[in-house]
C-alpha cells in the first residue's frame, strides 16, 4: 500500500518560518513527481509548489518565500516556508503523481498537516 505522511504543521506568528516534511512509502519514489497543495476553509485547493526532477514550480503567492526540495535517497519531500503570512493558513497536502499515458496519471495524496499563521 502507498503511504504518504505529512508533518511539521503548527501555529506560527506572521513573518515566521516553518518546514514541512512528507515521507512516502509503497511506490518508486524517484519515478514520481512531488508537490505541495493547500486548502483553506471555504476556498479551493491550490497548488503551492511542485518538483519534477530538478525543476520546480511555485504559485505566485508563495514564490520567493517557499522552497520545495526532495531527497530521493530517503523518499522525502520538504517545503521550507519563510516570511509566513496569515493568508498562508491552510491544510497542506503532499501529492505524488506519475503519468501513465497521455491524459491519465497515477496519483496519491497524504492526509494533510495544518499550518496556522496568526499573531
């Protein structure tokens, strides 16, 4: 079975920093694209950051503040968050996906970790 587990979410003050971790098991980690997504109450889930091989992509709202990285020897993916803002408050989800054929993919999600940014 595939297991994806996020950790590191907590209450932080505006301007603070936080590091989220995602551990993956049950799949060939290096073959999968990894990403972080978030969802706040009453809002749509949005992509925050993705890492595909050595390439990274970020949502405009977090670019320059968040950094995604992965360690294929440990089956881990990380999200370094700096200068956190109240609007960053959300449940953060770790996602693994791989394209099987054009137009279809194999994807897996973690259960999420809560990040709250408040004074």
